C-alpha cells in the first residue's frame, strides 16, 4: 500500500489505489469490492519535495496532474515553504527545482511523523514504501537506521506517552471576554 497520504501526493505518486496499484476512478473511490472507499486526505506537500528534502529518493510524480502540482508548488512558494531555483540540463530549456526553505526544512519532523502515522495505521502488509534513514552529514557518524519522531520536553524527558502531554495557553494566547 502506498497509503492515502502518499496517494494524495504528499509522500508518493497520486495515481494509485490504497495498495499502490493504478487507479482509474476519482480520489477516494477504490477499484475493488471491499476496498476502503472513504475520502482520502489531500495535503499540499508534493512527494518529490517532501522526500528529496528528507534525504531520500522519491517516486516520479507522474500520478499528479500537472496543474494540481503547479498549484500546490505555487502555494508553498507563496507561503515561504519552498523556493524556486532555476537549472538547465545541457541542450534542454531552463527548468525550476523546488527546494525547501529554512521554514520548509523545519517541517521535516512533521513529515516524518505523518509517514510514521501512515505506516502504523495504513501500511501495506509488505511494509512501508519509503523509509527515512539516519545518514551522515559532513563528518557525523550515522547508523543508517530508520528515523522516528520522539516527543521530548524542555527538561529532557524523552518518549513522552500521549497521556503525559497536554495543551496550555502560551504567551501569545488571546482570551475573548464574555459579553
């Protein structure tokens, strides 16, 4: 299974069904009896951008309509998540590569968390289609093991379970007065 998040163009090609096969119908409509027919999430992060900038190889985005991909990329450029960088292969016309900005790079934990969630709840029995691994940067030692997201607190407690985390108003919270 490619997974709905990957199917939606977030982490992989958008043209397959829940098991990674080609799909002829509209998004959210499965092709076989008994398959999940729920509406699929549609998030605006194209797979090539999300995965390339996580340090991994990425699938060809051929399953995404070019106008939809262009709209998503333009939205992310306007939001400051991506930047367009021109390049030109010898003998070809100028094209643009989309690179994550600093703001976009800060989304990496979120992207990894979404991958983990999809792999836990929507995974193909054969396993995930993408694995984000620890690789060396400069002279850093790396183990090539899968990366995972872990919640920590400012005091250094790690692997906080869900019941140990709560939301509280922050310094920027604005409270509405009752009228």
